[in-house]
C-alpha cells in the first residue's frame, strides 16, 4: 500500500491498514482508530456492564491493550473482531469481579446514546434485552449493532460458529416471546 501521507489518508485507510501503522507505533493511526471506534466500544461496555461511567474507564483499558497487542496481531487480521475480542476479555473480567449480575438501566444508558438501530429503541425492547444472559446479549449486540458476521463473532467469543448461531437464535426467540 502507498504511504499514508496526511490525516485525510488516515481517514480513508482501512482498519487493518491503521492497525499495521499502530503496530509501527504511529500515533496518528491510533487516533484515527480511536475516533472510528470509541463510541462503539463505550456502547458495548456500557451495555455489558450496565454502567456508562465504568464503560468510559474500560474503553481506555481496551484501547491501551489494543495498542499493546497490535504487535502480536498477524498482518491482515480483521480489525473489528480483534478489537471486540479485547473488549470482551476486559469487560468480562470487570463484570466477573464487580458485577456478576450486571443489568443496565435505560436511564443510565441513554447518556451513552442508543446504538444505530431504530427497531430496537423502545423501553419494552430494552427490558427484553436486559433479561438476556450476557452471552446472548453480547452476540445479539455484536450482530445487530456492530454488524459482525457469525464468523467474526466466533473470533470475538472464541466459540464455534454453530454455537454463535444457536445463541443468536435463542436471543431472537427470547425477544419474540417477550415482545409478543
């Protein structure tokens, strides 16, 4: 790939190209990735922990580990599953230690901003989502809001693709029953 010479080049670079530049400790590439994914990471952390304030702090840890682990990521590694795998690990450790029964409050999460999916915007839907266990909620979130493929979610969770599909099917069936 031709050298990225300015910030507009960074804005149009692929995530994988930016990760390669982060691997080479190029700070502007980190800023570009951070700007691109900060809201998604904070939103994911908030929905998995139930606490937007904690989500902000966890996002710092997630991006720090992303920088630290960039050198271990193989060239061409798909970026989004790489980032959300790190997020899942950090959030999972936090929840296990601090909030084993993390449930989100819609009032608290409104401060984070709703994910960009108007079909899942009502209080009733939020309550139904909140009844899901963490493994089902995370698969539904990654598939619906982050638009990851089942294969990418399998990379994030470390599960086999059929397990990811089964979790997604369970989550969707749960929502159907809850929402009538």
